[in-house]
C-alpha cells in the first residue's frame, strides 16, 4: 500500500467537509448558516483566500436558479400555474383512477418549471377539496383514496423536478459542479440534461401511477369523485388575461432558447444552436437566457395593475437566499477539494474500488445517496458525494458522468420519510397520510426508481 503525505490544507478541507456534513444531516443549525463555514475556515486554514472563496458563492449556475425562480414567481403572481393545473385535472376525468392520473400529470408537468414545494402547496388545497366534498365511498375506501392522492401529489412533484435542469436544486448543483471541476469541458446544458432525465422521469412516473393505483384505489370501484371546487376556481379566474398571455409567450420562448442554445443532434443530421450565430456565443450559458427573459418581466407593463410591470421587485423578495448560500458553499467545498489536493489524495486512496465491477459500484452509489436523501436535504446529499465521485472516476478510468448523473438523480428518490423532501412534509402534515403508508409506498418507489435508473444508465448514454 502506498502512503501519501497529508498537508495541512488537505486535513483542513477534510475536517471542514465532515463538519458541514454533520450539520447538514442533523440540521443542528439552519442549512443557510452552515453555508458560511467554507468562507470562514478556508482562508483561516490556508486552503483559499477570502476572495477566491467568495467567487464560488456567485457561480454562474446560481443565476440559472435565480432566473428560474423569477419566472416561477411571475407564474404564481398571475395564477397562470393554477389555470394550467386545474385544466389538466378536469380533462382527466372524475373516477378515482382518473383523478389520480390527473393529480400526477399536473404535479409532474408544473414541477418541471417551478419548485416542487410551490407545486405541492398550490395543489394541496384542490386535492383536499376533492377529498372532503361529498363522495360515495365508505370510510375505509375513502381513507385509502385520500392517502393515495396526497402521496401521488408529493411523489409526482419530486419526479417532475428531476426532468429539467431548473426543476430541482440538485440538478443545478450538479451542472455547476461539472462546469467548475472540468472547466467547461463537460458542460451540462438544459438540452443535454433533459434528453436523459426526461425519459427516466416518464418511465418512472408511469410505474408510480400503477403502483399507487394498486395500493390505494379500490378495485372495481369507479364511482366519481366531486370536482366542483376546481370548476368553481376556474370560473372565478375568468378569461385568460393579458398578463397571462405575456407570461405564456415569455415562458415558451425561454424553453425554446434553452433547448436550442447549443444545437440539436438527430444522428443523421444536426441543427446548430443559435449561439453559433453570435460573435461571442460561447460565452452564453443557460443562466444568461434565464436572467435575460426574467428581465423582460420587470419591463413589460401590466394592463390590470396600472403603473406596475408583470413582475416588480417586491414580488421576488422571498427568493430563498439560504438555498443560494447552500449552492455557494457546495461550490466552495468542491473548489477546496481541488485546491487543497484532497481530490488527488482521494483518487489515489480509492484505487481499492478497481477490483469491483463498475455496475456493483454504481448500484451501491445510488442506494447510498437515496438512503442519505431520506434524512438530509437532497441538495446537501449531492454536495457531499460529488467531490468524492470526481476522483473516484479518475481512479476507475471511467466517464465521470456515469457515476455523477445517477448519483444526482438518486438524491431525488427520497420517498419514505416525511422529512425527506418538503413535498413529503407538506402532504404528511395534512393528516391524510399515515406514516406507515408513506414508509410502505416510499420503499417500493425507492427500489423501483433505483432499478429503472440503473437500467437506463446502461441503455442511454448521457
């Protein structure tokens, strides 16, 4: 066995990582507070100077997160997300199995673009109304249906978030980490993420529908559930407003610009991205698009609210600053691994994994991250494992994406515990979801998600 001299910087980085991991997992203090640790301790321990650390806290990927939230705030302000959600729910039908499908499709589609938490908060009142209005089921059947619909809401929102780069914070953490660690050589664009993550999400959400239907929808009972609340809410909303039309236009243009920024490859032919037409197109990122389109929201005047724009600054003051700090601390930690030499040391020490087949290691990583995400935030889970997986990939002479993409997606597979995700917490808090049922359904979904992800990693190349 070879031994390597461990410098003060390596020791300090390792200790800081352990400290942050302990606070992230136990939530001894708020995750935003934990985020300050690298900024304080990296300069004190000689790993990086304060200026270099500070730069990590405003890495360009963070602006993708900010721009995405601005668009989401605008959708919420003018209730466009509700109109879309209620339309989908009404289109699917009134039988329990069809309402289940409607809830899942709605949460899945909406959470691709706005936060999973916001999606669940928006829809939980509508689902509660459906459950509490007059129905034709006995108490036992009603409880099962109620539990199934609430779990479907939480799980579908989380799965939908996996689909897009802006759908959930771990995806953006991963994109930022790859940009920083490999200096743009392995850039994770919106299109690149979507072409792998969306097929997984689509297969997974289909499997989840049949699992939840089997577990919670009474067999041979298709008596209709009342959707009066949703019809009344749509009537209150009235015709589509001028502001909603502007938002739909901006939203679709944003998505198109994200998909076409770097071009599309169809095998036999390819289409160049629009950035290739610009003199400095290589400088543009998905975050540039997000902020540019968000800026329009602050410039286009509202017709219904004179003197206001589609979005004003007071609308965005609830931007989750603690999550921005959490992102920054993760990027700082990754930079610390590189600057201190801890990444190189780990690459040497992890050589023992060469003797294991790659598939067993991949499966172990997905299981480990999934279990970790049941107790720690999915962002913290990703930030803890990515700096370790980068040197491990070097040791195994493997494509880093083969390990890191499944690990990132596995962080969104926490379905068993009420504390695993905010979506789980919200539906558990309604009182319609017994812990036993969440544990049972969550375990089945965790195993199903890991199995589907494992198969797709081998079938589709990221």
